[in-house]
């Protein structure tokens, strides 16, 4: 069989999978938001959030008004198109006037939140600078700290999430995740002066609520303890699955705090590698005690006493 025939055969085989595997096709339906376009939009939003930091052109007082006005107009048009796609997809419909109006309103509300987001980010940058003795100035923090970029994108993504534009919200959060190693679901509620030190491996779940002046180190998981299922065995959605972290809490590297009813009280300090599934009162300090580790080994389905082997030097 020659090359052309083999390519035709491959083509027919692929077409056959389109008929078989409907769950990964999106054909004859409303257009979806573009991942590439959403990523470029969030980059441009970062330009407005931090003028003069991430963009190539020089920004000064003489061109700030015209530059930001032009960028804002461009962002509205591009974002409006993507939000319209998601609204129409959610309605399983081609664009109608009411869908376009809904998308326009959501887009304007998201852009209107930018001044408030900038006020929060100022406090986040200050928290990073004040919380890290290695930080030399605010400019270094903004340009090089993954926490600032991840939290900035989260605060934008959260605005989409609150307006039920959740597909674009997830696109933004996953882009932030790939860029920083910090995985924050756009549904998470995060207070003022939030700092993630180092950051790699941090996971913050959808229904997590974090208070003001909270500091988190790398490898921390604020996750779900278990997933409730309905009578048919399907996961029950819409429940609070992730913990609440009150004000002025410090969570050290590698700790895991799980469960929707778990609350870490104000001013508490949770040490590294601690596993917590119950609420902790305000002002509590919890550390990992290596002397109380339990060693178990299962051999062919039976647990053996590892203390015997450790004690015997084997």
C-alpha cells in the first residue's frame, strides 16, 4: 500500500472514532472559548494590573492614559467575544440578543473589578515583601515571585467564576498553574494580604475560604477529605468540600488540611507535613512529632511488626 492510500486509510479510521467517541468531540455545536485567546487576554490584563512590569513598551505618565484606554477597549472586544461563546455554549444555543446582553454585562462587570483587584494586589505584594527576608524590593517581588502572578490571575479568574463564566475561569487558573506550579481553583475565596512562599505544589480547592494575612509555604494542600455520592453512585456536587483558614494563619511546607467542615482558627501555626482533618482552635500550634511515627509493612496481604525488624537492626 502506497503512502497516499495509507493516509486515506488513517483518515477513515479517525473519522470512525468521531462517530464512536462522542465524549471528546465538539461538532455541530456552539463555538467554545479559545484557550489561546483567553491566555493572551489574561496576559494583557496583567499589563493593566501591573503597568510597566510585564509589557515591552515603556509606560510613563505622558502615555499612561492613552495606553491603558486603548488596551482596555481592546480587552473588552476580545473578552466579550470569548464570554459570548461560553454563554451560548451554556445555553446550548447560537447567539441571541439576550445571550449577547448577558455576555456584555458580565464582561463589563469583570473589567469594572480591576481597580478593586489592584488594591488587593498591592496588599499581596506588601505581604510577600514583609514576609520574606530575601525580598529586596516590591519590584523584585512583582517580577519574580510566582505567588504574585498566581494570586493576581486567581483574583481575576474568581471574578469570572462568581458570574458563572466558569470555563474561562478554569482556563485562567490552569494557565496560572502551568506558569507557577500553584494550583488555585477559581472558586476559592481568598482574603487580603495573601502570600504563598515558594509555592510549588500548593493546591487550594474550589470551596476553600481563606481569611486575611494568611501565609502558605510550598507543598500545602487545602483539599477535600472525601466525596459524597448519591444513590446512583455519582458524586454530589455543590457541597463545601474544602477547609476554612481564618485570619493570620501560617501553614508550613507539606501540610495537608482536608475537609469542608475543617476550620483552622485565627492565628494558628500548622507545621510541615502535618495531616489535619478536624478543626483547630484559634492560636493553636501543631507540629509533626517524628517519635510518634507508626511503621507498617504489608507482606502478601498481612501486616507485620516492623518494630521487630527496626529494633533487630535487620
